[in-house]
């Protein structure tokens, strides 16, 4: 808790307190950023399970996902239907996210671009794909959630 009383006496006390508060705020922002970065691995792992119950806790209720084919899925229920369709279509899928570049990071929001790769089986035949994506995260109740994701071809 921050004590907002003005210090008595030496003005350098105020400078020290201000520096301490700024340092604490920087540490909190860094902790939030580290957590946002850990979201990427958590999301990658959840998608790799091909189980919506692993993915659902990472998606905000009003998220929007746009797939490489241009289809837009708005809201958690629409995203669930789209992901489950993919899980049912692509068997034994292996999904990877790499080359993550952070575009913006604050204590409550973050955005990153990335490359994605997948391989699996569709109707008994090996299939694969890759591309680039951009994702936006929001922090709600100390949890990072996907607010938006747009996937596209690798150019």
C-alpha cells in the first residue's frame, strides 16, 4: 500500500519515495509482460491438445478470430464451434507457434505477431499448413485472455 502523506523535512525524501514507487510500478508491468509471454506457450499447448476444454479458459467471451481462409468467428461460442470443427477434421495435429514479436505490452493489454505451423491427418492423408498471425491479449482478473487473433498466409 502506498502512503500518500507528504514527507516532512528533506525534499530528497520525496524524490526517494517517488523513485521507489516508479520502481514498483515498473516491476508490476514487467510481471504482467512475463505473464503475457507465458500465455503464448500455454495457448500453443492448449491448441495442441485438440480439446476445447483446454482452450476455452484462454479465450475472452467477446473474442474475434479470423482464420486464414477469411472466415470470421465472433464470440466464444462461434470460436468453440470453429475450433472443434478443426479438431474433428485434423487428426493427430501438431501445432507450433514461433518467431513471436511483441508489438505492444502494458499491464492490461498486449499484442504480438507470430508464425504458426501445423501438421496432421485429414481423411487419412498427411496434411500441413503454416502462416502468420497477429493476436491481441487482455488481462482480466489477473488472467491473460485472447481478445483477437487474425491468421493469414505466410508471405
